[in-house]
């Protein structure tokens, strides 16, 4: 079945300074050296995993890293480039797909990931996002210090969960958002819809599709004009598709496509309608 569109050292040590960027990005000779430098500078580590046989790795090295904007932005990070086939890398960093660029704190916490090739402009945007994510993670951790458990302060639990959700930390987000959603009647009225939205989207990311539907459908009915209602509706379509309700999924996406908005939701919805129609016709 075709996939539905979704929210998208030295040579002796097996490490290499990437071709085309030797005089641009300042590369440390190992991940360990980059981490040590991070401890001293307070900068994030930018770790790129690549292999010799990976075509998109070569494309990244030849087209993205030599770009002036990327080189300039790289000064905000301690940079390392590693070939996992030559140098052992923790499984928490290496998922077997390349290129893979991770932004990591000196304590090992991953704050952002670029899974694949990006052109220079998009790569710089993700570098900036990584810095923002680090700030949100630090804020969430600081807020959590004063709470023994989320139930102790539901407004704070919601805020912490929302911060984790914003940086894609689904498990952490759900830890805090679940009690906030379940106790939402104790939250200010303005926050009740927001906690439902954040919780529903993270349930989808955690592949809890039936539960996602039970949260997002009431949210959409109550907040049809919300600025992220289209994203919520698109996610409902995904949840329908993942639970084998293809007709319902197609109807949701067709309505979004018919609205004619030239955004990612409209484009992805139109494409998914074509895919689902093809599947239904072949059944």
C-alpha cells in the first residue's frame, strides 16, 4: 500500500571532515571532542551521521554545508560528522537512516533532529529551531522541578506538556498532558480547548488513533474556527485511515481540499484523497 502523506576524527578513528566544507564549518575530530567543547561553551552539539554510499549524504556535503548561511549559523554549535559504519554510535542517536543530523546537549539530551537532506535555507531554519527547542526543553525541566507529580498543579502540567509537545517529545508530553486533559474542568476555560488540541495531536504521534479521535473530534466541533483546526481535522483523517476507516478519512481530506487553501493541509489532503480513492477502487 502506498504511504499516506503525514506530518512529513581522524581517518584512523573512522571520522572525516566532510568534503566541500573543510574550510567552512569548523568540525571537531570526534563526537567526544564536540561534547567536551559543548560542556565548556554551552553550545549544542550538531552531530551528522553519514555513510560513504549514501547519495543524499553527498548531496548534503556538497550543496548544503558549503552555503554561507549554513557556515555562519554553524558557529552557534559544536559540530561533528561521523560515519556509523566506521565508528560506533549510540543507538539513541543512530536509527539506521542517513544522513541524520542531531542537535544534542552536552548531557546527551537530543533537542532536535533533521532526518535526511535539506537545502541550505531549510537547514538553517532547522538549526534555529534546534536552539529554540533547547530553550523550551530547559523551561519545561525547570517548571517540572517543583512538582512531584503532574496532578499537583494542572495548569503547570499543561504548560510543561505543551512545551514538550512543541519540541516533539511525545512520551514526555503525554506524561504531563494526560492528567491536564483529564482534569481540564479545573483549568481556565481558555485553556481547555488548547489542552485538548495538544493532547489529541500527541496521541496521534503516539499512534493511539482511537483515543486521538475521541479527543480531537469534540475539539473540532467546539472550536471550528481555531487557527489549528485544519491541522486537527487532517490528523483526524489520518486516525480514520490508520483504523481502516478509509471512506471517513477520504471525506475528511476531501472537505479540506475543497476549501481551496494553498497550505500544506490542503495539498496533503488532496494527495491523500487520490491515494485513498485508488485503494478503494482496487478493493
